[in-house]
């Protein structure tokens, strides 16, 4: 019989939990990991110890991509992150989440070293649903939404660029931990 380790943390979830803990350390919020494997859509719980309010969070981590010359010519400076999320995780989940946090890994380099930087798109679920509905975003053939976020760290901007005629600005969600 195979035994699954349910208590092994996903690296992206641990990074986001640490970031939340640091960002919210002067508030009454505390970060928890659910231990029940049936809560597939809930990666983290935020609990306000004073008000007893609870928020659920789904974490999505990106891969790190190197930007090519053609991409820079078309889209300008920046890095791209790609996320695939099933429609049911956004609209029809059994355990609804309050926030999606997209963890974007970007790479840069100096003469001496390669650097991985972390950026967070903190989005309330109702706003993500609204953007998808308003823009008419369509699922791919597998019933998933593909998000291609382009982040320009010097301008502190993020847009979704997959459909070039319909670029969507996500900049207000970049490192936005003020909503908690």
C-alpha cells in the first residue's frame, strides 16, 4: 500500500506563508496550513485572532522563464510567468477560496550571479472572476484558463499578454497585501 505524505509542504505555499507572516506581523492575522487532504483548493488559511474572521487562499506558483529578444521587442522589458487554472477552481469549487495568490519567479543576472526574485499577485476571488467574465476569457480545450502575466519590475507593472489585442492590467494586485 502506497502512503502519501499529506504534510509535506509545497515550496510555493511555504514561500507565500512566510511572506504573509512577515507582511502581516503587526496585525492580528495568523497563517495556518490545512492538514485535511480533502481541502484540495485551500492551500493556506488566514485567521484574524481578534475578530475570528477566516480567509482561505489558493497559491499558484510559476516557473521561471528566460525572456527572449522577440518577446522584448513585442512587449518591452519584463519577464513572463504562465499559470494554468481549471475553471472549476475559480467558479465551481466545493471549498471556495477568498484569494488567489500568484507567486511569480523572475530571473535576472549580474556579472557575478543569477538572481531569482519573487513577486506576488494578491487577488480576491471575486475580482479574478470579474476580470475573466468582463474580458470574455475563454478556457482552453482542457477546460482550463491560461494566464500569461508579464511583469516589469522597474515600472512595477503586470499585465496579461496572451491575447495581445486584449491586454489586461493587473498592476494593482502586485504585492498588494493591504487587503487583509
